[in-house]
C-alpha cells in the first residue's frame, strides 16, 4: 500500500480520510484502477484533499478520455485553498502547461515556502529559463541544491546537469561530475527500478 505522507508530506496527516485514500490510490497500480479512480472521486467529494489532488492529477495525465486542464485546475484550487502545498504545486504544473508562467511561479513559490520538495525543482527550472520570472541561474542553482539536499531525485539530476554546464564555474563542473557519479551509484543499487516502473500505469502524482 502507498504511504500518503511519503507522497505528500506531513500535511497528509490532516486528511481524516487518509487511510481510505491510500487504499483507493493503491488500486491505481493494478487492473482495478478504474474502481480506484471511482473511489478517489467519491472520497474527493466527501472532503478528502489527498483524493482531490489525486483526481486532479488523473485529469492532468489523461486518465479520463482526454486531458482536462480546466477541471484539474478547479480541483487543485480546492486543495490549495485548504492549505495543501501539493495543491499549489499542482496549480503550478497546470499553469506551466498552459504557458501561464508567471502564475506558475507564484504557485511553485508558495509550495516551496511550505517545503514541498518537488517545488524547488520546478521553480528552479523557471529561473534557469527566465519563464515568468527574471532569469537568475544562481537562484535556480540554490533552489536545486535545496531540493537535492532533501533527497528529491529530479532536483539531484538537474543540479548535476546545471553544474556540469557551468552554472557554478570551473569548480562547479567538478562538483557536478561528483554529483553525477553519485547518481550513477544510486541507480546501480536499484537495478530493477526502471523495469518495475514499466510494468505499471503512470501514476497521477504531481511530483
């Protein structure tokens, strides 16, 4: 069974329907994913913010007939208004896909201020490209460092890539290579991870 706290942080403990959410969310991994999705919808309507976030993720990733970004935005907004960092992050993802980069940066910043790890990587990307914010590669580097220090894999990869490509100067290139070697070592210790991932339907998490 999945662990909601591991996915969404300590805010998951605030959801009184957390255990029911975890059971329904686990169904998405297997052949009963449609039943799991129906149960998540029921829980979302009953006030489960974790289920609300997950349903929005399903809309974003096309688990229904088509992607529904407007519908996902509405669901994420409910969770964000309830104080869930993952709701703010989800809104950022939606706005980024819509090309509304300034609004995306605001939502990612809010999620990062609540220490939601995926937000550091997403916000850093915007700063590294100057999308919706002023171009600031040093700020991007600092944000990637924050995410990487908390174990977020995408932030680790982005940090290594940025350093290798000169964000930290000559010394940074050596640091980037060291980061890359550590990532390779981590991957070598998990040889079956990619194969296991390929056996399941992509899950509607927002990180």
